[in-house]
């Protein structure tokens, strides 16, 4: 009983300490929209795509921030002239990351570097009938992912480049059988906005 009472008291004191140090002005959130360019073996199957991410974080100091990021990319590749649409591929990746930012400067102009790591979920597109019912479910795979980002923030706006490693394609692809266990790597060029509360 003494151990339980002690644990409860320590938890209450910890929560009180965290609340005392938490300042809403240090919370930020934002979104980016960008262009994805596959590289490496993944480029043999996917040629280009669009990407967006939503992120939120907390400024622990003027130079060091930490938070979370949701990232989604949809890449496409068209087939030959004979089978332009029959050979087209739509490949998607969703990622859920823990992210850290570092900036050497304060003020409105801030160059920064960021590192994110977490889970990435690859999926082939599903085939559906005319009523929207799934007739063939595409291959999927969950794995580890991450990205290294370089950017410039000016006021709330930011321009960024990141190199992304988002796991691997499915072990047993259903829709596109050639895309088996390929590393998913791509460049992302994005523009976005961060809002400080």
C-alpha cells in the first residue's frame, strides 16, 4: 500500500511540474504540400508524385523543438504508349513520425534541420467495381521509416527539402507483382506554413 501511495504522489507531482512548465505560446502546428521524386530502385516503378504532411510540436528552447508528423505520398508511373493506362501504377505511403527540429538562429528568418523516425505504411491501390466495392485488395506492408529535412522558415512560411526512406514495398505484391520488397526512397520538395499559438 505504501508503494502505491508513493507512486500516486510521484505521478501527481510530475504532472504538476509538467503543467507548470508548459506554455501554450511554445506550441506550433502546420502543414506542407510538395513534390515527391522517387530515387534508387523505387524509381524503376514510380516516377513522381505529390506529398503532404501535417505536423505539430513544442519549442523546448529557442533552438530545439520536438513533435510529431503525419506524412503521405502518392506516386504514379504511366506505362508504355501501347498500354498507357493499363500499365499505370499508383503507389501510396503513409508515415507516422516522431520529429525533432534544430535551428541555430532566432527571429523571423530561421534555417533549420529536422530528423524524423517512425512507422511507414506502404500500399498498392485497390481495384474496385463500378459500385465502389473492393474486388482486389492491393499489397500492403508496415515498416520503419524516417527522413532528414533541411529548410528555411520565414515568418510562418517555410521551404524544405527532405530525403525520405519509407520502409519497403509489399513482400507479396498483388496488383504489381514486379514491385517486391523494394526500398522506398524519395526526395521531397515542399512549401508550407507553421502556426505558432
